[in-house]
């Protein structure tokens, strides 16, 4: 037994000695000798079950084999490099003897660990040097032997680390992870806090080495937490913060918010939020509140979609508490280690979905004068078309907007935003970020309800200079954090362009009128916006003045003003000028300085045709008409009995005077085109529109217009049946006539003796106005002109004494063709003279027995030549009983022939024929002049041969 123990002890001593000699050879660089000694040591120690030394011998064998296979070494992090100090050339290390294993040299191998191999010796015989796979197996065997001893934890950990480095060179990450997992559970007793931090840091580095980035970040985070363990009297918060920053890449976390605006979210959000909370806490314990605000802002901006409603409230509350002491800014923050933290703009508080630059209000939009259009293009190139210019325009079309802003005017940008928070979001100091032009942004404050949905927000500002201005984004202050949000960094934002031209300043015109504002908003077909609408109610034919106050509320003088009017589409027939004005009086007050007021007067006159409204005439008839006016000296005079029944006071709704169904509406737009200041010099102007709504109510209403012949061929009687359609007493007067008083709803007839009209100044055929003229249109214009002339001659006015309102009454719409023919003076004017005195209305006196000279004159006012004509004079006596006595051969004798002859008369020419009569008895005689039926007279209308009736009174020769 003693012999056996002695033999066992001897082998153990020999094995340990061989292991020690192998270590010395390895340190001396004798790789081949160390391999031989390690092999012999392994055989001896395995036979005696000396496991601790056996593991050490296996570890030495693995180390020598690693040096043979990987002369570059396995240590360090900076990449492979040759050992500096070898006296032999580099190719000596790659030289192999026959039968030796191939030496594996990984270009990505780590730097040397300080062992200088003997490159002159033979490297790696197959029976001595382990293969790469055997190296790992021997490491596993050695670690298993170490694990049998509780106090061998340190060398077991070292063996695991060495195996991991070898596996990293062999790119066997999964096998390496098994060794590291075993190293994690190795129990190392009584380690100091610094050693624990070092242990976890090395584990993190090894996991990083094999590509396990998240595992590496986990152990680095554990090392960071170990830096501030409760057992440490002075926690290292700065070291903790630095280690936490190093863990960010492992959790797919970046402190640049731009990385989170591209594509989908990467990494585990819950772990990332936990890490960000730890960064906030560590920076606060470091005494750096700016870092805390920056990290908390980053957490709220990037992890907003993953926070619960309660977490959102907690984070925002914490952020507000931090920003009370240190407000958040857009400055770069430099970390203790040197890197910088980029700013974190709150692009999600609120979230912006659309940005739209708004045009100025219609009344303030600048317009370019037509004569100056295209000058900017022509000055850039002498050619009509240039492909270079066209290409540049195509590039700018995506961003440049086709309207202009004006220097000094408030400009607007509309944002469609919504609040993603579960509580009310208060946004302060929200304004625009611009470039290119000096721009005064007017900040706004808004409060968005919880989860509001899309909500329009308008940001305003004033450009101070001219040029091209670009809206780059907006700035906000939310929870005490100031943010500059650029449009280029906003995902999913729709915009129609962000660049607009700012033109020089223009004056601003504000109008106020003497009429009340209208509830009717005019909607012109052109799409123009009406700034002010006024309304007035007038009786038909009534005129009223519209006084407009023009105030310059801008900062530039008002130098030019043009006023135009436009009648909106209407079916109503309008007579005369609806709107008229005199602009010279207003322009005399120009230039209008800022703050000054000028007065402009517009005359409104309504003349419409109400003759087609039959509901006003439903109770009228001829037998209810009374006659008023001067006595009619005509054989056709009729006396009509007065009305038997008067119109009821309470008329039905449909026929009540003043009922809306009887009214007619006129709508017009007054357009003010004005300019001044620097903008006027550049050819810009502004338009301001005033809408006018006029309701016309019938007042003096003509139910019928007829004519009766007068005693003179150049006069006639015009009979007007006048109806008072108002609820007030009406007084009607005509030129040269006495007044006619009509009560409400009463109708009477007025007779007016008028001179016939000569309409030769109006075109009679389309050819006179142009071959392309519309005959129907010409006839309408001719009719209007005739009616206007008749109205001016009649001068019919109606007045309401109780209302103190007066107006004109027009018969233009009631003049039929027959009435016009009766009122028109015949183109052939016939004059009969007795003894040189015209004989038309009054009786001509003569002496019995004296010859009476008779002259017939013809004036041709037609455009054609007429004649010749033959006229026969037939004297007769009227017995006033309907009997005319033409048998007067004994009473009247002709000196010469009783037939007169007229030669052809040219246009605008005259002709006359002479004769004489001799009256033999006293009495009243009439001369009937008739034409012979020849070809010349048959071609002309009968109305052209209207000769006056000649009345001759023969007196006693002694009288």
C-alpha cells in the first residue's frame, strides 16, 4: 500500500513538474517544447486524478496551441497588428514544415497579449498542437475540472474568458455565449464593488465581441447600477451616467430624435423607456437639470405612442417640475465625455398634419397692372421662350405659391393640428420660423382639448421687407420646453408650398356708408368677395344718394382711385342710369394721407317696368276710372263715370300694396381700384368691393297708355291711367299740368297734350349701325331711346307728402308700337298758309270778295326722295250735325285751278305750291285737301299724308 501511495505521489509530482516546465517554456517562447511538456503533464495528472492541476495543464496546452494558430493574439479591441520587435521578416511566421498543421491567421484577430513566439522554431506538429476544435474541447474539460473546487472561481472565470476570445476569432458566437453564460454563474466570494463593476464590464465587452449587443448592453447597465449601489458610501453617478449612455446602441436607442422619424420603431419600447428614465434620474443626481430636461423631452417625443394615459400625465408633470428651474432650449448640450446631445423639438405636441400659407383677404390682395405683366420675365432673357427659364420654373413650382404677400400687412399661415394627449394641451408662444425676409412673428397661445382631432390654428406675422420669404416651420413652448419645429422634419405633413413673394407696401382703404348693412350677401358669379353689403328700399322712380366715407387705415398715402360698377345678372328691365357719380370731387382730396377720410357720393335711381305684374291689376277696370287734366278739345273726348266701388282697405295678402311679391330686386357691385406708396411704383393695386342690394316697390303705376288726336297735326293727347299701388296718398304731376291726387289703391286717368316727337336721330335700319349688328337689339335700343325722350318731355313725377319722398314715373315699358306711331311726327311735314299765316289750330280771317292766297308747303325729313304729288282743295261747311256741305260753287271760287302740283322733293328739301280762293259770302268754311291716287302716293304710308284742317272765317267786307 505504501508502495502504491509512493508511486501515485511520484506521478503527481512529475505531472505538476511537467506542467511547471511547460509554463516556463511557454514564457520563454519555446512553443514546441511547451506543447510536449503540457501533453506529458496531462497524461501523468489524468492518471492520478489531480483535477486542479490537470485543468491547469489543459489550459496551458490550449494557450500554446492558440499561440501557434493565432500568432496575432486574442487580446485587445483595436484590430490585428503585427508584433513590433520581431527581428525576422513577416513571412517567417507563415513558414511551415512538411506535416505541420496549417496555421489559421484571422485578419480580424485581436492584438497580441505580449507573448513573443519563437518564429524560428517549427510550428505545430499534428501530434502536439491541438486543432481549433480540440482547443475548445480542452477548454471545456479544464473548466469542468476547475468547477470542482469552490476556491478556483477566479481561474475558472479566466479560462472562460480565454475560451470566449478564441471562439470570437473562430466566429462561433453561440458556443462563446455558452462559456459566458457559465461565467455569469461562477460564484466569486467577497468581491469588492469595484471588482463587481469590472466583472460586469468585462462580460459586456465579451458579449459585444461576439455580436450579442443587447446582452452586452444589459451587463453594462448592470455595471452602471452597481456604480450607485446602496452599499457604496459615495455613489458614482457620473460613471453610472456614462455607462448608461454606452448601453444605448445595444437597445437600438439613439439620442437624436431624427432617427425616430424615419420608418417604424426599432427595439423594445418598454426597455428603452426604462433606460431613459434611468438617464433622467442619473443626470438629476449629477446636478445637471438641463440634461434631465433634455432626456425627459426625448422620452416624451419619441415614446409618446407607447406611453399609457397615466404615464403621459406623470411624464408631463415631471417635465413641468424640471422646467420650472431650467427651461428646455434648442441648444446643443455637451456631455461630460465630449459628445453632444442634439435638441429635441416637440413635433408631436401638438401633431401637425397640414401647413397652408393663406392668401390675403380679397379686399387686400395685390394685383398687377395689365400693362406691367410679364416685365419680370422679359428682363431676365431677351428671348420669348428659354428652356433654362422653363426648367427653373418647373423646379420652383413645387414650393413657390402663386399669390403675394404685402410688406407691412398681417399675413397668415394655417396649421391643421391635433392633441394626442388625454388632457388639455396648452401651447404657448407659438409662432412662425421664416427665412429670406425680415419677418415679425406675432406669437399665439392656444389650448387644445383632449384628443381634439384636427383643429385649425392660424399663425400670423408681418413681413418688414420685400423679397422671397420661405416658411421653414414654427416654434412652440410646451411644458416649459421651447421647440423649433422644421417642416422638413415633420413626417406626413401636407403642404401646398412654403415660399411666397412679398411685394412693396400698399395703402389700405376702409369704407363706411350712409346706408344700413344688408342681410343679403351678394354672391357674384366671378367669385369675388364683397367686403361690405348695404341695402336700401326705394319706390320705383325714386332717387337717393349713397354717401361713402373712404378712410385710409394703412401707413402709405392713397394716390390713385378708380370706381366702376357692375350690375349682377338680373331679368328685370332697367331704364336709365342705375348708378351715377362724379369722381372729380373725390380725387380733389387726393393724395389721401394715412388716417384721413374722403367722401364719395353715388346717386341711386331705380326705374323698372312693373307693367307685367297682373296681380296688381286684378281689381282695375275702365269703368272705375275718373278723368283728370285739362279739357280735351277733341271730337273724341269721352267722359267716364267715377268708380262705384272703392278698393278695400284690407286687401288680400297677394294684392296688398308693399307686399314682397310685388317688389323687384336690383343688385350691383361698386368696385374701388386704388393704389399708392412703393407698391404703386411697382405697378400693384388693390380692389375693394361694395355690394348694393336695392328693393324697388311700385309707386306710380301706369295701367294703360293710349293716345287721342289733337286739333293740330303736330300734337296729340296722351292718356295715362295711373294707379297708386302704395298705402299712402300720392300726388302725381306732369309738366304743364295740374296735380292729380290719388288715395291708396286708387286709379285715375290723366290726359296730357304733347308735341309729337321727331325720332330721325335714331337709326332706322341695321345697316346704319353696322352690317354685323343684331336687328332685334337695334330695335330695342331704338325703343329705349324713344321712351327716354318721351319721359323727359312728359316729366311725370309722383310724391308722397306724408313720407316726403318723390320720384319719377316712367312710361317707357308701356309704349306700344301703335302709341309710338301716334306720337311720332310724320317724315313729310305739311304746312298750309292762308295769306302767309300758318293755319293749323286757329281759324284764319278774310274779307268777302278779297282773294285769299293759299300756299301748301312740303318739308321732306325722310331719307328718300318723294313726289311729285297732285293735291285737290275741296271747300266745305260743317253744319255741326254730322253733315258736310261740299256744294259751294256759288260761295267759293278759285282763282285758277283747284288742283295743286308739287315737284319731287329731295331728302331735307322743301317744295311749295300756290293758289288763291275768293269767298263770296260770309261764314265759316273748311278746306279739305286730298291727294290724287297716283303711283308716287301709293308707295308711302298713309300717315305721311296728314295735312292740317284749314278753317277760314269769311267776314263782311265792311267789318
